C-alpha cells in the first residue's frame, strides 16, 4: 500500500483509526520532523516501522522555533522527496499540516515552557527556541494519538521517535512527557553519521567543501572524549577544546559533558578524576556560516 498524505488533524485521526482496524494493529508510532529529510530521518522511520503496526510521520516547519524570519524562509521544503523517502521505509501516513491548521488563532497565547533546562546550551544561543519546539511537539503528540481501539478494545500502544543528535530537545521532550503525563513512550534513536563521522543534518547542505572538511573536527573531538570515558581515564576536556579551536574555520560555542537527564555539567568532566558512570558530551560550533551541533553518550 502506498503512503498517504493528510493535511488536517481530522483526516489524520480518521486514517489512523482505519489503518489500525484494517491491520488489526495494536501499536502506532509517530515520527515528528520538519522535513528536508535525510538518512538520519530514514533511520527514525525504519525503527518506528520495525516496532509498530501503523506509523505516522509529520512534516511541519514550525515558525515558533525560528528566531530569525530569514532562517525560517531559507529552511528547505522538499515534500515530494520527503514522501518518497518515507514511503521507501514503509511509513503509512504523512501528516503535513499548514501553519493555519496547527495555529488556527495565530501564534498561541498559551505555550509549553522549557524552564531552566531550556535556557542553557542551545537555549542560550537561541532564546525561546525550546519553548516553540515543545509547544509544537505537544500538539503533534496529541494529533498522533492512535485512532480507535485495538482489536481487544484497548487503546493501541503509542510511541514517538526522536533522534539522539538533538540531545537537548530529546531530554526536554522526555521531561515534558513525564511532567505532563502524556500517554506516549519516547524512543531515542542513535545519531546517524556519514562514513567520515560527520553527523547527518539538513544544514550540512549549506557547507562548502572546505567547511565540511573542517566540520569533521567536531566528531573527532567527541570521539576523543568517548575513548577516554570508555578507558576510565580523566576526560581532559581542555585538550579536546583545543583540538576544535585549532581549526580556523570553526568557531566553538560550547563543548561540555553533562548529565543526560538534567543537562547539568558533571563535576568530573574536565578534571583529573577518572570518568565513571554515564554522561553526555555535547558540542556546538559555527563552521563558516553554518551552526552545527553534535553529541555522544558516555558510558564507562
């Protein structure tokens, strides 16, 4: 069966119920995206299809997440290519609503706020970004609720899939779902990288050849920290920072090791103490005109 496109919440609910009944399904997965899909998104969709009877992907460029109107206008819109990628992975439905469908009264007066966790790291560089992200994710999670009931009359299991690459967003979505009792399981999917280690991103297309080569220092520095953590060595963050700063085309914003749940810096992240436990190494930098983020989970 070919993938189907719907553009309203009512259509999505009806098609979800129809597909669950038709497939005698007991689970539904949701893959929220902003489009401009690449192999990382394909991996999200593939994981969702493997774990659920019905899978919905959303494509919505959320204006609340953009502080700059130029960035919003420049964000790629590639619906036909996105549909083809999702179809190839076995996704059942694509929900691609208009801004008016999602925000019928204009910009919402009432929003989800990210709190202190959303004011650091990416939030410090992009004020209000995570409030906008959580507001739309909350709406998408409601839109994606399984329609109807499973064959035994119970509600179908519901899972939503987010990439580990956007680690701060992932942590905030998990906290929102826990704090506000959303009836959904959040599934984290590992970052997909090119063969040379660069994390896949829709922004990579804006890098020149030299800038793309320079951007590899981000994943190399993260890998250095990961190797030290696995060896129970001091992480020596300062030397990894120096490696990044040695690349003239890269302007470092932040590089730290944090608790993956709270995003608070870990006391031992750059001192002489051998690393124990778990953490998350996070990095953000401008490479030429393009801002890139990356991270790697640490587990000694």
